[in-house]
């Protein structure tokens, strides 16, 4: 017999998973709280297995673009776009001229107005930037190295959701590529709060990835979760120098953290569409022509020379939800559009060029 009484209806099916569901679909997938996220973005996101790279994503990107003429330590300060082309000013004093420019900086950089645009970006572009703010995601990477593998019973590359006694939720990748490593994830407001513990030490330069005293709150929360997930079954017979549980192993491990909200040229993890703003990803990704703000509210969409193109993960389809795949697809799309436009301009110029008359 149900002892709750007539005035206490039974819990709906699955109610016990509510916090796990909300914690995953919001902070841990979209990097913002569920109430701050577009429902379309959340539903369209095609979550699946991640392909992990042994050497890391950074090394992959560096190798992928090894043959490209990339200028490092060259933050852009101003982009001027006219019918004649584009001029890009860089902090080190250099200036680059081109027919077109592709802007792939993060939404965080655009919102912080770290780059001046002349003429200013039109209202439609500013609305898109405002509707796709950066979310927050912090990783706590614990490398146990040659310590006992307390997680050996968990399959490699496992994505694990953890709900704490206070119903807060975090996630882990356990044993990536079979290594004795645990990677903890905090998302949304919780990630922002943990990273802000280090804000006074960061300044204009990012902190090194190694564990800092200001990271202790995130580290200790990660340690507490692992202790509950992997209760000790070891005995003192293992030897005084060997950790008796995973908590002691964490204390001896090498620990690294990300703090993307404090990275001055990123200012967050990745974009997250506000409610009812999912369509602004497409708006942000549209190229624009030069225009005169004094006489035009928006640039023309036809019969003009497109000068500025926009890429990056924020312009990707909702199915990719701020991932590397979104940035890659956006890059391919932008490249095709720019090449097509350049070809049209060249053909138009050639048709206007007078040809020499020939005689007999």
C-alpha cells in the first residue's frame, strides 16, 4: 500500500534523474544553465562518442596548418572594409591589405569589442553576437601516471555523469585512450565561478595549465566525486608508500586545469544560443558588404561587393553545438563562399576590360 497519502501524488517516472538530465543537457553540453539555453540547440545537438587524439587537439591543429603562413602573437585591433577591399591592423603595428577577410575570433572577443570595425558592424550582426554569448566549461585533468589504477574496472573512454549529495552534477572522461587519467568537467555557472577564483592572478596573460592554489575548489570537488565513485578496497598491506584509495592518489597526481573564461583571446568555452536565438548562428555566418551607416541601416544584400566573412564554431549548425566540427564545417563553407565571390568579381572585371582590336 502507498503510504504517502492522497495529498502526496507519486513522483513522475524518471524524477530521480532530473538533476542528471538538466546538468548534462545544459551546463555539460551547452556550457550554460538549462534556462539560458536555446531549446532548439539542445534538441538538435547530435551527441555521440568523441574521437580522442593521443597527441591532443592542439598538436593536431598545429600539424594540420604547418604549411600555412600563420602569424603568431599578432592580435588584430581594427578591420576596415570598403568597396576597394579590406585593411587589417595588428597590435604590433603591421597592416595587411586584401580583397576579403574571414573573421573567426570567438564570440567572447567580439562581445568584448577587442576588434574595432570600420564601418561598425550593422545592427543585425550585433544582435547575433548578443544572442550567442560564450558559455563556460572547465576541465580538471588528473594524471595518475604509474600509481595504482583504481579505475581499472571502468572501460576506456567512458563518459560518466556524477550527481553529488547536494544534487550538483559534473562529468568525467575516465581512462581516456586506456590511460590512468580522469578528466573532470564542470559546466555553466559552476565552471565560471571556479575559474573566477583565479581571475585576480590571470591579468592579460593566461595562467599556466598546472594546478594553482586558486584552483583548489575545483580540484577538491573533483577529488570528492572520485572518492565516492571509487570507494577504497585496498588494504594497508599494499605498502606505506602506495596510496590506499583514489583520494590519496589524487593528492599525489599531476593535475592540470583549463580556464577558458580567463583566456584574453577567447573569453569562454564556446557559444551558447539564448532561448529563441538559435537562428542567429546563421545570421552571424552571413557575409556582408561595405556600407555607409549615415545613410544605410544595413548593408545591401545584392549587387554589392562582399568584403567581410564570418566563421568559427558560433556560425555552425545547432547539431554541432559549439564543437570543433562546427568550426571545421564553417571554415569549409566560408572558403567556398569566398572563392565563389572572388571568381565572380574576376569575371566581372574581365568583362569590363577593353580588348585590343585586330586587323587584317
